[in-house]
């Protein structure tokens, strides 16, 4: 419990002493969380589509696609 109160007090003090920097830290943290959420949601949806494609290929008698590969958003070139 003490650690929680200390964190709240330090965050409040940071907002009082350095409002622009503290706001920038919160905004950048929020954006990083959003990027991670979007990345993992895209990975899950791509995996589901891959699994569906694999089932359709097997049902139609076509060769199965290669192994599932996903490139994270932060590892892509553009």
C-alpha cells in the first residue's frame, strides 16, 4: 500500500514541478500501449486467417501454405 501512495505522490509532484515533461511521458506511454495492443490484435487476426486458409487448402486438396510468420509493427520497414 505504501508503494502505491508513494507512486501517486511522486506522479503528482512531477506534474507540479515539470508539467510538460510529465504530460509527454504519459502520452508516449499511452501511445506505446496502443501500438502493442494493435500489434497483438493484428497478430491474432492474421493467425486466425492463416488457420482458416490452411483448413480451406486441406479441404480443397491444395498444398498447405508455408509456416505462419508475422512481422511486428515496429520491425516493418514502412
